């Protein structure tokens, strides 16, 4: 297992709305997002992860799934663990497709 650090920009939650933020944070931490720090900068919400997984794809997939389970959206992933942009995009694409399939099945 390896530790991966990355940041996800989150949409669907207004960081200026305390009620929305509280609801998101409750759902997110209940879904197992306790390895992330939630913050906002200039009205943009961020989740900064330090996640242990077998590979980068699994780390990203799991983080994205927890965000979607919290009724929010993944807008962008800031690379912090993969230097090769093509590899990062492939991980995001595969993880995003898997998350979408998981949500359809529920």
C-alpha cells in the first residue's frame, strides 16, 4: 500500500451557505471521508486527501465515490501524486466511469 496526496475541487455545495456546508460535511465524514481536509478558497470548495491505497486509481476512485455519496460533484482533480498528465487523466476517466456505474446501480 502507498499513500497518495491529491486535491479535489467540489461542486454542488455553496461554501458560503453554512447549512449546505454542514450537511455536506456530515454526509462526507459519515461516508468515510475522514482522511480529507475540507476548505474553501474564493468561493471554491476543496477536499485535500491523504489516502492509502494499492494504487492511484483506487485512491482516486474511493475519494470521488465518497464525494458523490455526499450529494456533491467532482469538478476537477489537482494532481499531487502522478507526474504524468496522461496517466492522471486516465485514472480520472476510469474512476469517474466506475463511480457513475456505481451510482446508476444504487
